[in-house]
């Protein structure tokens, strides 16, 4: 006897959910599932798509290549609507294109004389040896084959290594972890590799910390018209397109504010564009990033006051936020509960939240809304294409 049910929505990690509540991995909304088969058989619907990657779904980087962009956009809206009441003004989803990821963290492992290089399967330590990755920028993808040859020669059998790749405006910045740079032969091999592949910088990380072996050009990114020198393996937005969408949303949300705080500012993704028309207090606990932002702002003559501070332990509050026209906060995935509570106790007229985790955003938004802030506009951004990772910008106004 057949038991065919439709997929009506998606779970937070992209699994399909049937109309009777059963979870079906790799099913899209509009598919039907024959549960009388073992395993259940997916009957593709109008939004089911052929995966773009040969390693899907084994590789843990993408969860949603089995659906088209329209279905993915509906997933984003549904997920956001489950954590906060959506305002009337929700902007169209900004979706980064394939092959646009400008930073990546990969793993390598040499075993039995063979070198595997790629990403871990989701929820496991199994390493997926990738041949092609349709999310990586071509400049990063082009380095994977040469890195295989380098690491196969440099690693001992059974040894693993970490690889952090960052595509800067000056070229690729590479950080290798657990790769020896001891001795002349090792140093020459690494410096020759950097020259052969025109790397901007090559560094190694070991028990004693990070050592930059080659810096042929200073890796930089241009933010708000200012070139910022990047620390080794910096945090930056995953794609240029995603960064541009987030910056445009923040600038619109802040409006004509003249005194602005940018909390969890990092390298100045928002502080520097904001500083074109406002004075900015930029605060973060990441010392190298804050230092790089401060140097860049001073050289450009921008009105950015930089402060090194742990906002989880010491949120900006009281007199520190008095007189500000707007506050932007962009915390990590854990959110900013303490900072949200401090802002809720303030009189700041506009708060702009940037979030990479809808769940913690929902918690922090509730803190603001319980004291009278109104969520007026929401900008969803998906720069981690084909993943369940969703980002957003939200404008809150004092009621």
C-alpha cells in the first residue's frame, strides 16, 4: 500500500518536512515522498534542482543544493518569520552568486602516501577530498591542486594540516597550520611556492604562534573608499557581493545619522563606509582588526574613534551611548544579549542589528522590542549560497 505525502516546508537545516510532520533529507517543498519505500523515495517537484557539486551532500559545506533559488528564498523568509514577527518592509533576498566565496578554511590529511584536501562531512571528522567546489572563487579554487602537491611533499604520513585562504584586493593570503617551516629546505619550498603562485602573503602557524614567511604584497581590502591592511587569516564577509548588500542595507538603515557607534566593528566593514558622512565610534575585542582599522582611518583622515573592548563583558551603555543618533551592532553567532540589554535601557533613536544567526537575532530583537523599539525594515542576505546559513540587517526605531 502506497504512502505518498507532500513536502510542505523545510526545517532549519534544510530537511524537508511532510504534511504529517516527517523529516526527509534532500527533499524540497513541492516534492512528494513515497514512505512505503525503504528508504523513502523522493518524487521531485517543480522546485527540486540538480546539485551543482559532485560532492553533495557528503561535503558539509552546503545543505540546500537540491532546491532552486525560489525555494531557497522561501526558506529564508520562513526561517526569519519563525524567530521574529516580520515587518511590512522586507526587502528582496540578496543572494551571492556561485564561485564568489573569498575565504575558506580547509583541512588536509596525508595517509598511506596519499594527500586528501577538502572539507569535513557535516557532523563528522570524515574528510571529503574535493575535486571542485562551486562556491569558491576561481582564484582560491586554482590553488587547491598546487597545495595538494606542496603538502604531499611536506607532511608526514598520518599528519594533518589546516589551510586558511583569503582573497584580498592584492592577491591571495595563505595560512598553513601544522606545516613545518624549520630548516632551509622547508623555508625554500614554501617561499618558492608563494612566488610560483603569486601569493600576496604566506604564513605558517605552529605551537609558537603565527610566522609570516613571505609578504610579497600587503593584503588589503578597500572598505568605504579606504584600503585596510589585513591581519593574517582575518574575519571578513564571505563574498564581495554579500558585503556590498550588507553595507548598503546598513547605510540605508542608519540614514542621515551624524553620530554613530559600530559595535563588533572588526576591520571596519561598516565603520569606514559610515565615516564618509558621520563620526563613528568603532568598538571590538579583536585587537589586530581594531588596530588595522585605526591605522587605515587615520591615514584616510576619517572620523573614526577606535576602541579595543570586550562587549560581551563590558557592553557600551549609559553615558557612552548618550547623544548617539544610531548604533550598529554586528556580533558573532552567539549574538549580543548583554549589549542588547544595554541598548534597551538607552534612548538611542535607531538601532541597526546585523546578524549571522536568526535564532540569537530573535532573542536580541525581543529584548529591544519589549521596551518599545519597533522593527521597521528587514534586509535578508544569503552570501553562503546553498547553505542554511542566513544573514540579515534589521532597523529598529524607538517607539
